[in-house]
C-alpha cells in the first residue's frame, strides 16, 4: 500500500507591500503564531514567541547581524537556523538574567520557509 505523500502547503499571510524593509509583523496560521520580517537579507519567517518566556518578538525584537534579540532578557537567536546565540543574559548584575534563564530549558526558535508570489507573502510551516 502506498502512503500518501504530504504536500507542501504555502499559507498566504499578507500582501507583500504591507511589509516594508526593517519591519516585523506577527501573524497567525491556524493556532500557530509566526513572525515575518524583512531585513537587508530579505524576507524571513520564524515562530513569533521567544522560547524563553514567550515574549512576542515582533514587539521590540532587535534585528542585527542576522540575529534577533528579545527585548525582555536579551535572548538572541540566529535568524538562519534559529539557534540560540545567548540565553537570557539580561540583566548581568545582579545575576537576575541567568537565574531567570534557568526557569526554562534553552531551545531554538522555529524557522519557516517564506516566499513572495503574485504580490503576497507566503509561509511554509516547518512541521
Ligand atoms: S522572554 Fe525573551 S528573553 Fe526572556
């Protein structure tokens, strides 16, 4: 018996011209919250919530050198692969950031495929 082949499902989430360079938007696909952003590398799509304590990264996340840094405790993720570069380092003194960092196990940010087609931004979820 042949197993059905899972098809890629691209989700149209917004018009391309609604996302200017340097901007981020939070969107939902079903029950999943994602963030799309446009930087000087192009378009990117990630999970919307910081893996540390679920802050929405579209609100205050700083994009720099191919990474995004959460504004709350400065957890930093690589936007190419979602890997953690720094886990809850803020604030350094007192060692509050490190203590709060231990409240949740370190884990990478989900990265999704994204494309522009016919004036729309489309996302292919990673699972
Ligand atoms: S919620 Fe993002 S670093 Fe703590």
